[in-house]
C-alpha cells in the first residue's frame, strides 16, 4: 500500500492515506465517532423532540438517472441493464453543492452505483452518475472492469479535507440474485475539483495479517443503530459486549446532519410500492437539533 502515501502530500496536517484506508475498510462509520458526542445525542433529539424537525430535502418513489439520450435508457431497460425497481439509495456524503448518493447492486439492473444530486436542486431530481454514466453502466454479467475508473457496487463514500472522494467498491454485482464478482474489492479515489481518478487500490490477500483480528460492523435491517464487534470475540461469543454500539450518520463541514432513509427490509424480501415515497433524505443543523435540550 506504499503508493497510497503519495496521496497524502497535499495535506501535511491531515490524516495519512494509510489511516483513511483503514477508515474506509470499516465502512467509514468511525467518522461519526470522531465528531462530538453531542451529535449522536442530537439525533435522538430529532426523533423525540417536536421542536427539532429535520427538513425533507429529497424524496423519491423510484430513482432514475441522467441519461445521455432517451435511446440509451430505452436500450438499458430492454436488455435488463436498468431495472428501475431494483435501484435503492443507501449511502451519502456531501461536498459543496454535491450530495453523493450510492446505489449498491443488491439486485440486477442497477444502472449507476455512484451518483450525486445538486444540494439546491429539486426534491425528486434525477441522479447524476459519477464520474460518468459510462463508468457506472457496466452489465451485471461483466467479467472484468471496462476501465480503471469503472464503478461496480458502492455502499459507503467519504469526502476528506483535501477535496478527495474515497469510494469503497465491493466489485460484486447482483448480490441477492446471481452474485458476480466483476472485480476484487477496491478503494477508488477521485479528485473532486477535476473529477479525475487519482488512484485505485485493489485489496490483496497480504493486506490481512495472518491470525489478526479486525472490527466487524453490522446493523439490523430496520434500525438506526450500527453495531461493532471484534472478530476475536466472534470466536468466543459468550464474551461479546452487547453495549458496544453507535449510530451511523453523516455530518458535513457546515455542521449539517444528513439522514438517508429507505425501505431496505421490504426491498430485500418483497417489493416496493412505486406509488409511495420509498426513499428520503433529511437534513438539520446540529445546533438547531440540540437547541433547548440538555445537550446544548
């Protein structure tokens, strides 16, 4: 991983790229732990306090994308590359006027896994593939990446202080259907000022030390809580600390809390009603969320 060290030169006082690598491999959730504890308590206030109401910023019954031509979309629908009902937003991160939204390839027909919407845009606007539709529109049955900047399936993303987008790409398509490992898991890094690929690192077997333990993160399908446990404890489950848990939310550099909600459990085991709003993104200023509470 020595080549990742070159990326840290633009910000001498920032976390090293090696640190960010470890950070991303644990689903980027430690970002929340690094922020003040009152942010976590603030979310509880959002849920229980009538005075603090998050603003609904985006809402979709089904998501669609910005296509190059109507004919391109028509072809994608016909050949199964795009099945609108299977495209479910999951992760988010903000950079300036861009709010990145990930759409993992849980099922077949996800046209673009890495996207963004304009923060000041319409509530139901089309998702804009990033860095391009060409880089995302890869068949589920593909045997390899069309290019080094191609994106397969993204769950979490992170924007660092150097205006870089860190993307964890599992490389696995049609996870719940006929899983196809198009490419190995990798970290993809983009320069947000130029939208150019900076580096792509594919994980090696040697990245995992023999007999070493890692932190595993998991969550319930219908919950706002994220849990973590050492893989060492999984080998002796009677010693698992059941109180080790935290929430997974994104706070941007303007202290705005962003929350994405979806209907993942129903999506995974049944189907979603296209006549209902199924995906929402809310936001609220942290100070407003804790105003008038013991956390202020």
